[in-house]
C-alpha cells in the first residue's frame, strides 16, 4: 500500500465490503484484482489488466480532471492526485460486472492540511477483449471533489 493511502487508512476503520463469490461475473473479479494491485503499489500488475490504449476519464472542474490516454498519462494523473493530498484512501464497498463492463463503488477519504474530503465514487470500466479499456472515474458528489481538488 502506498504511503499516502496507508497514512489515512490508519486514521479510519475500513467500511465492510461485500465479499466476491463465484456467482460474481469474472469482470468483477478482474477489477477487484486490478484494484488490489493498485493498493499494493504493483503498477505492472495493475496495467497488465488494462488495454495498451486504455483511457481514463476524470470529469469535473478540478486540478485532476481530464482525459488521460495510456499508461504514462494515467500514471501522471495518479501523481497529480498524490501531490494534491497529504493522504488519500479509497476503500472498495462493492464490485459489479457484466460481459462489457465492471464497476467499483468505493468510499473515499482525503486530507490536505486541515481540509478533508469524504465521499463515494464509482469507477465504471468498459471491458474489451478481456482487458480494462476505458474508465469513467466519477465522484458521486462532484461539487465536493472539485472543491477539494481546487485548480491552482
């Protein structure tokens, strides 16, 4: 787990997550494994689950909003997010999947000095050829997200 997420995680008890079962779609399991790799800081395993031409959309009007294409741009977005916080924590609550999509619902907490963010997010992925191809990273309270991640 990265330092900036483990620092905040130590401050909060993780909410319960519905356990995945064999009844869950394989794409839900694939997204779960990719998110576990992200939490562990295993960038290679994370991007192994993604298409080479993966696209990452972060809507809104914040310092981390935009459309990012490919590994390097997405890693750049992750770096922008990390630079904007003292601590960030996204704890999964549930994963869903179908033949064409996978969705992660997570509780998000972030801290920067005396400012705090607590909200939920949904990451909706389009699946193509067994890979995570395109993601829409959507905060369920976009005004809170935009206010926390102010543009410089």
